């Protein structure tokens, strides 16, 4: 599967490669980075490898997925962003994860915004959700900055999470307002 690459002002979004596994493993081994994940302990390397393989199969199955997130200034892997189909519900979720050294720089928002734009402009999806742990205030702010609104608390992955949503109509209204400024 040839995964398309894209650029934002500070990021390159590309398919994961086998060479990324060691760098990604370091990122998901940081307890602060994954503390709100269902598997909130550092991942064994084999789990990281399987996660990358799942990324490839998701792209093959859905013709979209999540990208490796690379900081253009240094060409270093920072994490991931993109869109994933939830097996349990069929909903499409916006996903992002950054290594701690690059938090609070607006990069998660930049990546999430690109993913939302891709969802509605390229894929013509009807809606996208975002899921966060109730204590993950930073992630909730990212979702709100890119136009998602809180809908309810719901069970996903065996956890109580906050669910956010943006629908195509809302997205189009937000884009129209931005263009008027």
C-alpha cells in the first residue's frame, strides 16, 4: 500500500516504515505519553511493531489511516496522527500522539487539523469523533480547537471516555467563517 505523504507548515505526515519502530518504541515507552491509553504501561517492542503493522493493514482496508508524524525542522519522528475506524462502532476517530519533548508547541493541533481537513475534503466523511480520557485536558483542548464539541461520556476500549464530534455541516460552516476573516 502506497500511503500518501503530506506536509503542514511544521510537519511531514507519511506512512510508517520498519525503521520507525525503534523511535516509536521510545515514544510509547514514556509513561507520561501513554498514561491515558487503555494499555497505559510502556509497550513491549513487539506491541509497537504490531501497532505499525496494524497501521499498514488499516490503510489497505479503508484507504485512509494514521501517519507517522515527523518534525520537518529536525526530520525526527514525533509520533502519529490521522484517522482510524473503530472496530466496535464503525465511527472514524481523529488520532494523535506526540513525544513529550514536543508538547505545548501546537503540533498536535496542527496535525489534528490536517486530519480533520483530510476527513472532510478528501474522504468526504459525514462525521469524525475524538475520544479522550476525562483527565486529559490537553487533548480535549486540541479537539475543541479543531472544531469538535463534547457530546457525552461513553465506554470505548473498556474505559469511560469523553466523546467529541464534528459533522460535515459544522466543518463547512467553520471553514466558511475562516475564509471570511
